[in-house]
C-alpha cells in the first residue's frame, strides 16, 4: 500500500491530532474492514493496551474505534484506502513513529504492493 501522512500534528482540544491515509489499490472497503476487524484484537494485545481500552466495531460504516487514556482513534475503511484519525495524549506523542511503524508493517504483511 501507499502511505500518505496528514499535514503533521495539528491541535484540537487538549490532545494533538494525528491522521494517516493508507492507499491499498484493488481492495474493497468490505475486504479492508473484514481484515482489520479480524486482526485488531491481536494487534492491541501485542501492543499491551488491550485491558486498558474500549474497542468498537461499526460494520455498517466500516469503522473501528478505540479509546483509552492515551489515545482515541477511528479507522475508516473505504474503497482502496484506510484512514486513521486519532488524538494522542501528550504522553503518547513520542510513540507516534512506533505507531506508524506498526501500521506500515501490518499493511505490508497483509496487502503487499
């Protein structure tokens, strides 16, 4: 997939906003949602935040949201792309590059270019 970062961090309320769009050509919104929906539980468990967060799936909108003290995020799957919109706490901002790395790794593994 192709990665396009937002215009960098911008501030909304008390938590810095973070946005990332990943282009995955040839994949339907439903394919992307189904794969993410299947993998998200394992991903958050691996990150060590599963017990401290709330995960919500919205199949009709093809969105998955997670909320914790450190981050609130929504991933929206559409035709050929996934968009992550998140707000990171100031304590979580140093981990932004690690989040990017994990997303890029998951995309490369599941949707090779």
